[in-house]
C-alpha cells in the first residue's frame, strides 16, 4: 500500500492516543521568593541568587505581574525629606516606615485594606482627605501627618508611635501605653528601630509663625508648638 494513504489512516488514531497523554501533564510555572539586602520580600519567575522558597503555579507555563514595581527608594527621597521637614519628623524614620510598610511600592495593598507607600488604612484616608492613596505625594503627606499625630499623642516616643501606626492607638492605650504584646507589632517596631537606630534625645524645637498686624507680616518665634500654621526653623 502506498505510504501516503497509510499515514492518513493512522494519524487520527495516533492523535487520539497522544492527546490524553498531553492533557495528563498540566503546564506549571515557578515563582521564586527571597529577601533582598534591605529585608524586602522579592517574588520573581526567575532565579536571582539564593532562593528561600519556590511556589508552583499549576495550569500555566508563564506568570506576569499586574502592577510592575519599577520604583526605587531614591525616587521618593525628596518627597520623604520634604514631608518629614514639614511635620517635624526625622527623615530616617519616615523612610524606614515606607520601606517596611510597602518596600517603596506605591501600589502596595495589604489583606487588611492598607494602601500605598505608607499603607494607609481607609479610616486614615478619610480622616486626612486623601483622594488617591496610590498617588505617592498624597500618600506620604497623609502618612507623615498621621505619624506626627501619633508622636504628639505619645510624647515624641517613637516606639509607641510606631506601635500605634501598626496596631492602632487603641491597642497601645489598652495595654497601658506600652507596645502591645502582638508578635507582628513587636517585630514591626524592632525592624524599624534596627533601620534607623536609637531615638535621639528630645530637643526643644523653635517654631516660626507669621501674623498680619496692621496690614504687614510679623514673624514670631516660639518654643511652644502653635495651633495654627507654622514652620520649624530649629531643633
């Protein structure tokens, strides 16, 4: 029998036998995870150095990210420094909060609903009038303002302010204004403390205000925090 007709008769049978074998081996993609030098969790579909854990993604042969993270810490340095200066919070502390909260990812979301660079909760977003929590400028402005509120509430104690930022001021107050005995909160405070070092001794800040008297601006300096608009000119 000629070879051509024989192959045409066998191909349908071979296809029927091979198809189940192909379906029996689903495609899988691999996701690799590790922590970088700054302690941030990294997830990638490619190996880049020592891998801590590997996750198999069944029924697919490739993965892609839906919100690519191309930001670097330096991208927000000027913004962090400006808001820290505006609210009288040390820049290193704000930078560390951003690093630990979101890893400098402006699109970060937590399972609890926290959003953006400083992981603002919905109540804080509403309280501080944030229109777009994924906008870095809005997010950092509100996050530092909230951190300032907590520092004022706890007498400039950074550890208590950080504990309240993580667990809520209610939790800090319920435990006698101490760091709540939650593993997550204690690790959070310890990690940020490790990044910024010990809190500097408290110094007296000099506040500058401007009043309009008889149609002209008069500058006043005081060591007491004003209730209205002010600028910190010395510490």
